[in-house]
C-alpha cells in the first residue's frame, strides 16, 4: 500500500512539473507550481523527513506561490498594453 502511494505521488510530481511548462497563463502555472510543492512535501513526509516536509509546505507551496501571485497581479499582460 505504501509503495502504491509513493508511486502515485511521484507520478503526480511528473504531471505537475509538465503542467507548469504546458500552461501559458502565468497564474495557472503558479498554481501548478504550488501543487508540485505540496506533492514534494508529501514525498518528503513519506520518506520520513517531516521537518523538511513542513519547511517545503510552508515556504515552497505557500510563501513562494503567494509571492509569485502578488508579482503577477502587479504586472500588466502584453494584450492589455497593445490596446
């Protein structure tokens, strides 16, 4: 059972990493990056490193995603500048 969860988390990591590069919308890519960080935190927890998992969830998923979203909201899209 634990091996199946481990494999599913690894597949999720690969899928979310690919989705970050697939999406052209920066907000969607940022959300995928946050999901990637949460899955990575889960992987660290499965590998019995709970302190690293907490740091990854707090900094990687929450703080970094929030900073990226604030930065995206502070910029204008190229389509908006052309009008």
